[in-house]
């Protein structure tokens, strides 16, 4: 977002999380999905008509989890009730410590 001068709004109820994970971790499942380090989904941005073409072309589910917004560097996570979810900045640096 920073390099493009845009922001993003992510919708927690759209993020694909296995029902067993939701059942076991409840609200913490969102935190795990966003920063747990086990990334098994491909993330991309595209306009609506491109998303439709991708859905037709690939044999796996394509899920819209949010939208790009014109507010530079603003990234908000919104829950199913429309409330902003405050998350600590976490993540995994796969190449940290390497020369």
C-alpha cells in the first residue's frame, strides 16, 4: 500500500479460515490468520472484472477479503459488526538473520 499511495480495508468475515480453527481459537483465529506465519493462501489485488476472469481460469476458490482505498497507508481490519479490529503489528520475517 505504501509504495502505491493507497490503503486497504480487510473484512474479517471474508478471510478464509478453516471452521475447526475458528472453533478452537475463536476471535484469536483472525490474529493467527493475519500474523501467525503459516501462509497458505495467495494474495493479490485486481479490479472486479479481472477477479471474475481469474475465478473462471483457476480450479481453486478465489475469495475477496477487502478492498483498496484512496487513504494512503491506512490499513484497517473490520469485523462482522463493522467495528475496527486493533491488531498488534506482528509477522514473520522469513529471511531475517540471513546475509
